[in-house]
C-alpha cells in the first residue's frame, strides 16, 4: 500500500483514535513503529496529543511525545492561527467523571491535584500568549469571554468542593486522634512509673532500661503529636484555594499523617515499657507479649494508612506524568523486526 492508502485505512477504521482514547499503548506503539508518518495525522482537526489530553491518557501522551523525539509538543503540526494550542488548553480545562485514572487517585482532594497537574503541564507546553487568551461564548444576547483557567474552575467546581470537604473532614478526624495522644503522653510524662524520691524528686527506677525507653518514647511521641496537630490545624484554617491543592495542602496532609503514625508508634512503645516496669517483678517475660502487641497495632495502622500516604507522596513528588516514553523495536525470533514498503 502507498502512504496515502495507509493513512486513509487508519483514518477510516478509527484505529488510532480508539487506541488513543482508551489508552491502548501497545497498538499505538506497533502502528508508530511500522508507520511513523501517522504521528502527523489528525482527527477532526485535533492532534493525537490533544485527544490523549482530552481523555487523560498519561501513557499515550508519553508515547506521542517520544514519537516526536521531544518533550515539547510545539512540534506537533498545528492548524492555522495555532488553533491546536487552544484545543490543548480546552481539553485540559474540561472535566468528566468518566476519567478512568481518577479511580486510582486517593480521595477528591488528590483528584483535584491530578487535574491541576494536567492543566499546568499543558499551560507549560503552549505559548505564554495562550495562558491569557480568552474564549468567547454566548450567554443569552450577551457575548462573554473567559480565560481557560476560569473554564477549568467552572468545570471542576463540584470536584473542588468535594476536595475541600474531604481534606477538612479527614484533617478533623486525625486532629482528634493526635489531641488524644498528646493528652495521654503529657499525663504519662508527669506520672513516672515507680514514683519519685520524696527528698530529691528523682525517679526511683532511674537506672532501669525500661524507664529510659518509657521517657524517650513518651517525649518523641509527644513531639510528633504536636507536629501533626500543627499540620492538621493549618489545613483546617486554610482557605483551600485551587492552587493550594497542587502542593500546599498535600504537603501538610503528608506531614500530619506521617507525624501521627510516629506518635502512635512511640505511644505504644511507652505503654509497653510502662507495663514492663510495673509487672517486671511478678512476670519477668511480660516485655515479650507487650512488644509483640505494640508492633501488631503499629503494623495494623501502617497497613491501613501508609498506602494512602505512599500514594500522596507519589502523586505530589513522583516523576512527571508527561515524561516521554521510549519506543523500542519489538524483537522477533531473536532479531530486530524491520518494516519496509514491501512488508507494509
């Protein structure tokens, strides 16, 4: 088949479109390996990169960027007057609850963050002129203009409300737990197991290892609890502006959650050490079950909450979702597969 026939075949069968819209990278990679000229085609005057952004297909974006041998989409062929730049911004500004990737994002607040990452990335691709460009629309008999950022806010209004609600309700729950831990550890610091010397006020069991573990764990747990209270309080008092969901709020949530985890771990360690001090004279092996139980509850908290923390860190500080994907030839029978006009 001639090049024109090949392009017409792919266009009539919508193969590239459906693979792009559904994120089927394997089909796209095979097609681009065989027919690199497909990257210069369009669908309804939209580049394939625009369609990938419109359907939020991260791997497809990486593939098309790599196919152009650049992380700069400006080399994507555009229609006159740079309508493609406007199409990219419009695609990034729109929102659909059917975006498949949102099901893997923890909570509405981080869905807002991911949508902001898409929009900010596209803003970085296009010419700075289009960041301030406006879109005209008719509202009754009046013609109005909106910037793409305002369109983004209008499209994501409900998601922004849900994100703020989720962030503040989660912070309120964790703040209550942190406050209880602070109270418990503060009281424990005032009441030393075994009592104090009436004359000097020095703990009677000062030389025991269990008392050292108790005081150290209690102090560390108290400090981490205070840190988590400060972080969660900062979230509750935040105005929750849209840009805050990109870095500010996620960082506060990560600091608060990790501090809460360490404060809980040190509180359980202090509790186990206190029981060991009290019961050591009667049950010498009491430290064994206390240590096992403390580790069990710490592991339970880690199993339930650390995956959320890990996803937060990955979503906020992970690699760029638009890093070009390497295209490699697929080996066949131990040799590199090649394509020519006759094979096509």
